[in-house]
C-alpha cells in the first residue's frame, strides 16, 4: 500500500470510529443513523458488532446483549427494539402495539416481525477474535443460548409440515431488502387496510427518489396492522399471513449461522453438535429448492404457489455465503456476477441491471450495499473465486473513499445515497476494508 493510501485509510478508519461513537446510545446499542433510523435494528446491530469487535470486544458483546433485551418469550429477535421513544421514525411502538407478555423482559417495546439472522455468525466471529475467551465465557454462553432459541423459533414457527426445511418471511421488511422488485407482485396483492393513522417519516429533504413508494408503504403498514390484529405470536399468523416468501436472505443467513453456531458449540456446548448438524442438513437440502435450472441462479420463491420470484437480485448470490451451493452452481453464479460487472463499473447491484425493474437510485432496487457486498465477497472467496471476492472488496472500498460512509451507492459510482454516516457501512469498513 502506498503511503498516501495508508494515510487516507487511517483517516477513513478514524471517521468510521467517530461514526460508531456518535451513533452509539448509552454505550449499549447503536442506531443505524441519527435521523433516518433512530432505534436499534436487528441485522444492523449484527454488522455493527463486527465493527466494534475490531477494537473493543466488550462493546461488541454489549451491542448483542442490548438487542437481546428485546427478544421475545418464544425466541424471536424482533427487527426493531425501541429502547427510547423517538419522534423521527415511523412505524414506532404505538403502531406496532406488541403486547407486553410477548417480550421476555418487562417494559421493552419492539416491532412484531424479525430480520435476517446474522447474529449467530457475528457471535462466532467475535468469539474467534476474542483474546481472552475465559474471561468472557459466561457472556458468550448466555448469548449462545439466546441465539439458539432464535434458531429454534425460526425452525418451528416459520416452517411448515411436512418438510420444515425452509423458513418463510411474512413481510418485505423481514428480508431486510424492503422494496426488492422480487416482492412487487406479492406487495400488489396485499389487501390494503385503513392506514389513515400512519404518517411516513422517512421522506427527508429530497430523498423520495431513493426511498420506497407510498403504495409500498400502504402494503407494509396494512401487513403490520393485520398481524397486530392477529396478535403476532399465534398459530393463526402463518395461515393468515398476506405475504409469504421462501426468502433467500433469511434462509441463507440462518444456514450460515447454523454452521457458525456449530463451530461455537464445540467450545460452548459440545452436546449441541447433533442439533446443529441436523439443522445444517435440513436447510442445505431446502436451499436446493430455490435453485432455478432455467435461470442458473438461486431465486426467492412465492410460498403461496411455489413460483419463483423474478428478477435476479444480489440475494441470488447469498447461498454462497451459506455454503449451500455446489461447485456447478457456484460457477454459474460467478458467470452471472461477471456479466453484471461488465454493465457497471462497481458491484454488486441489488437488482439484475438488465431487468426493466432496475432503478439506479431507489433503495433495494438497484444500488450497492456494503453489507451484501461483504457477504457475497466472502461467499465467492469460500468457493475459490478470490478474484471476484477481491473485486467486490475493491469496489466497496473505492465507493467509500469517493463518497463516504453512505447507506448505499449507485453502481455507476456517481453517488452515495440514503443516510450518510451510516453505522454498518462504518462498522464493516473497520472489520473488512481498511
Ligand atoms: C425502514 O424503515 O426503511 C426499514 O428498512 C424498515 O425496517
């Protein structure tokens, strides 16, 4: 690395540290961004904890502890924990109205759905990098129990007989990729409820072209109010859900987490080995149902009718992160990646750039995200495609160097989009890039 590069990386590292410091609340949890997302989000906190782990194991574990403050009695880890009321974000706790008996800790307010389960993987990474495992044993063991309960919830409450081999998402927010074009038809079909009591608060400045449409929000909130009316944690939830997807993000991250938890169990709870191996086997087999021979890629699937949901998206690469692909499938995904990379100079866009649904600036319909890039890069490296892994890393680094720690970026490299000083972009830069 040249001296100039190394100086600029030091400056970027300092900036990333500063972002985590200013987005940290009460030294316990971290908001994704000060204005746009002023609560604690599930998968955000996972990526953020990786950033802390690069320099402060204690703070990394505290990030996960604070997320677990919101865990439900049934094991679900909700997608948002509302530690303190904040007027700048909606839907807030009064929209969700989660009954207090559902959360394990009294007095904690949460949303009523989940998000992609990255936290098992994160816990295992923190453990691996911890220089004094003895001193932190109890904290790791406690978090391990929480994450295992989360897996158990997915495998019992979000699968269906007879196979129980893939989990379903019940809301576009559960995939973390809110307005991915794959959901369009299902979102259109959501019965619209009365959402007159709801006001969007995410439209700030001139960001409307970068955010989901009002019609999407009408569907998102209709689902929230429908699930609220059912009471969330009920046997009625799955049969009555108005949105049901065998989701690539949820299933890939759950499988990856099962691998990592199995590794962690060797030190923390060896008797759980059979449990994890059974789950790895089940999910790995299930993931093969999401492979499309026709498209030579993994695809999300409509859980109502079993149809694949087009277009191809960055989620199509996540089974590599999960180690669910075979060598032939990995080769096909490498070919797909290469084709996309020839269209735009930066990778990996959220949606197939040749799809008519591709939108270069709109949230999960085209832009590049740092967290998906990290997972896709790791996935390609694991299958021996180090050149692709390195290109994705170099692209991500270049976008941050050029624009700063934005939430997402245009694939032609012109702009940083969404929130600036975004926590997971800073955290993953510390963990992965600089
Ligand atoms: C948002 O508010 O945009 C989030 O993605 C929902 O969790």
